[in-house]
C-alpha cells in the first residue's frame, strides 16, 4: 500500500497539512512521473546477486 502525501514546504515546514485532496491534478501528475521513473530504473537494474 502506498500512502501519498503532498505538502507546501514553504508554508508548512513541519508537514502538518497534507494537501493531497486539495490538488488531485498535481498528485496524479506526480504519481504518473514516479511510476514512469520506477519502470525506467527497473529496466536498467542489474540482476540480483545470490
């Protein structure tokens, strides 16, 4: 399970106010970028050594 969080660190350095519900478009865009990045590095990953 992935817990998503989005904070405005200029205004909320203590990360007290999760903005995920207020900015779903930004959250979805960042999530898509994260998924694409993970797929990219997975393709380039070396096989595990046993």
